């Protein structure tokens, strides 16, 4: 499924895509088989029709065929305008003869319909899929799960460590992995989560030892101390420092790691220069399907979060 309907941009430079777009025969065969192809959206007309560069041809996508929901009014035209200068998926619906040659008539809506129908039929909760970040809002990250079909990762599902905004973890255009949290086949929506792929407390804590000094980011300032993120799914507690605020980068000395209390004791050593870029992500699970995820170590006196993925 992921190879057949990947996020937009992943087909563009493949040999199969280049070959299909290079000749009239290749486009005709793609039209007959319903093959999903990609080209580069080069312009949008005042009527919001798209021109698409594909090999020696310039294809045409009408406004109504530019995205699922445009014709019905459930999708805003920004979904069309924002594709200019970017790869765009489509199926070939017609090879129109003009006075200047052949103009391929394309449909992104049809490609999205194929992708969405396939995903709603075959995906199951807990299944890990590739996605790509399309835009960020305070409440979550919108991602392309295939052929430009959108889904949302709520900010509370991005990582265990709380962040002020998804931009603290993701960048637009970034490829990532996500797990299917739920499917609403009637509403045709796919709900995603991300934090379960970033490891349990025990998996993350295993990378650190008492006596180490490591960088971190302040994620919470309380009267009793400062929470410092060591990894997206792991934080420790340092003594209160009046000069620190949320988002500050610091180096910290690890005084103790206490699995039975799910606690890491830290000492702030120094303040570090700010870095506006999100840190790298390390996935502990990259493929397959999750059925259950428990953050806390076995025997821990604290109750950790759990996710159960149903059928």
C-alpha cells in the first residue's frame, strides 16, 4: 500500500514515473491501467486550474479535479494554490488533441480517491505508515498519508514530552512515521499518533547513565523544579533555576536514574545557544503493527500512559 500510494513527492524521480511521463505511449498505458503518476505543478490560473510539467508534456488539472472535496466545497482552494512549485500526483483521464499537439488531462482527485479508498479498506489501528508534514498548527501537525490525502497528528500525540507547538518537533516537508490511531470509514478520516514510535521510558533511559552530561531543552518550569527534555519521550527534573524558561537549551549532569519511580535527577550545568531547528527523531519501531504500548517500566510505582490499538 505504501509503495502504491506514497505521500506526494516520493514518486516524482522514480524510474517508473519518469518512463511513464516521457512518451505518449507511456501516458496512454498509465491512463488504461489507472496508474498514479507525479509531475511538478508549475502554475495555477486565475480560475484555479493547474498546469503540470511531466516530461515533454504540460498536463492540465481543472479546479474540480485538483483535490478531493473541492467540488463539494469541503476543501478550500488553498489546497490547490499551495501545490504550485511542488510535486503533485494524478491519474491520466484523457489525452486531448490540440492544435499544438497532445495535452494530457489529469485528475489529482481521482488519485486521492484511489488512495483513500485503499487505505480505508486495508489499514488497521496500530499499523505504522509513512507520512510527510504539510503544515503546522498550534493544535497539531497536518500530514500527507498518501497522494496528498491529509491526516492530523494532534499535538498531544506527537511525543510524551510536552511541546508548546508542533514546530518544536517537526518541519514542513519532513518525512516521518506514524501509527494509525483510529479509522472513521463513514467520515473517511484517518487518525494518527506518533509518540508510541519514539520508545518507552525504559528504552529511552537505556541510552543514558548517571555521571553523563548531555544537552536538553527546558519543557516545564515549576515551583519544585525544572523539567528538561533529554529525548522526545524522556524528561528529567532539575532544581529550580530562576534564570531558565521554557524552550531554553541547557547542558545537564545526570545525578541518578530511578526506573522504579520513572525519575531522572538532573543538575543544570550551563545554558546553551538556542537552536530553532527541531532535534532529530529516533524511532524504536519502524514497521509492522502495534497492538499495545505501555510507557512506564514494569514494577514502576507510577502509572504510565498506555495505548491500546483495537481492530
